[in-house]
DNA sequence: GAAAAAG
DNA sequence: CTTTTTCAACGCCGC
DNA sequence: GCGGCG
C-alpha cells in the first residue's frame, strides 16, 4: 500500500499523489508516461542544456535551470555563465533513463531543451516558428497560421515538421545544416514576416499582446538563448496534455487535448512520429538570412515602448 | 523535493 | 529533534 | 538596471 518504488535504481516517492491541482493525473501517471516514451523523448533531450518546469500541488509552477546540488552524481551537467545574474548555472543533460526518472520524481513536468547541443554553442540544430493563438478556442486559426508558415517555408525551398505545443498552439521545426545563431534568428524573423504578409488579418508578428488583437501570434523569438518545449513533453495544464507530432495533413482533424499523459503512449505504440516526420537538415537561403537581418528584434522594440509608457505614467503630460 | 531556518 | 519556511530563470538590447 | 514576453 506504499506509493514508493525503486526503478532503475531511482527512488520514486508519493506516486499516488495528485500531480498538481486540476491535473487529473497522479505523479505515477507522469512517471509511467515518461518511462514509456523514454526512447523517444531522450533523443530530443540528449546533449542539450535542459530547463524544466516543476510543480507541486497548491503551489505555483516554477522553471528550474540550475541543477540543485543535491542531485545524484549520475545527472550529467554543463555549466554556463548567466550574464543577467552574473553567476554560473549548471544545466542538466538528460541523456539516460535514470536522469529522466529522477526529474520525474522531482515533479519536473515540462522539458525545455536548448536549440543547441552542449559544446556546439553557435550551431542551432533547428529553426523554430512558434504559433500562438489568442485563446485555446482559436486552435483552428493556429492551424491556418501554421499553414501560412508552411507556405512561407515552401516558397523558400524549405520544409518542416509540426507538433502541438501541448498548450494552445503549434510549433514548426526546420532541421538545419550548420548556421550561426545570428543567421538562424534572422531567417526566423524573415519567415515570420513573410507568413504574416500572406494573411495579415489572421496572423501577426506583433510582440506586444495588445497589438495582436484576435490574430495569431507568429513568434519568431524562439532562438538564440531561448528554449522550446520538447516533443513528447507533458505540460502543466489541466489534463496534463503533451506536445505531440502531427502530420501536416492531419492538422484539421486534431485538437491539443487529444494528446495527454493518459493517451499519448497508447497512440504512439512503438512509433516515433517526431523522428519520422522530421525532414533532412536544410541550408537556409542567403536572401532569407539577409532579409532577416533588416528586421529589428521584436522584443527589443517592444521593451522601448514599455519603457516609454512607464515614463509617461510617472510624469503625466 | 530538499535544505535551511525557526520553534 | 521536529516543524515551518524558503528556494528553485533566463535572454533579448537600447536608453 | 529596467521594460514585455515566453
Ligand atoms: Mn507557443
Ligand atoms: Mn510563443
């Protein structure tokens, strides 16, 4: 009647507790799901500095980058200098089952790997366009916006794979040959703007929420030091949905809630659709990169406006 | 979940 | 010694 | 060192 267990040498505790408020799942459901898909999720985490989102019932979720000093020795880490906090941060590299199980026992629900491999700091492996609809109800619009991205890619001679984020929207991934972070970020901006231009009433690249209206945000900022939730990762949301690969042709027939910690392993059977749907690594066209370098970084512009607004508030006209 | 601080 | 509290993020970059 | 956002 104990809810504890040892698996692959890792002690798992409180397995019958609710995972978090409104999860509709226990900690055991998380552990069993991750263990069932380990041979598909570990390949997307391997050798990548990892951030996780942990959550405990009755508490707010929090993101964890630095691996706590109490972590067991089998958890591999890589140490990076964090400019903003002026300190060293030890990121985990989740490349084996024990590490994955240890994180699961830590109530790490979401897995956000970097877009680079450790040691290859200026060679992102993927270009990512993040499709964020204004609400969960607008998922069909997110699908339409993803198709705009698909057209922009095709027009540039590129192709990508798509997955649900597990939350409201979608992620489009394009595997890359060797390019610098700077060039990939530029190409991402250019693709975002090109997709937006295909249907400006549906999609926007506006970084300020208020400026988006009811349009779908095509987020080109998932590059550089940013992370993106991994394929197959659960999310801290009611029902514990998971980020799940979908064929372009199937997008109209699915909804993010179809894939949860309860259903996803069964749908996958022995398959690895993320690996299967991913095209070969691609070289970015010169003109796409150059176009991107003329587009300002969305966040920075937005920050200036925010600063201006704050100043105006303090000293009204 | 674990360590540090408080009782 | 037991109970309660605390902690667990980053980058983007111009002003 | 702040601002908005993910
Ligand atoms: Mn998103
Ligand atoms: Mn986003």
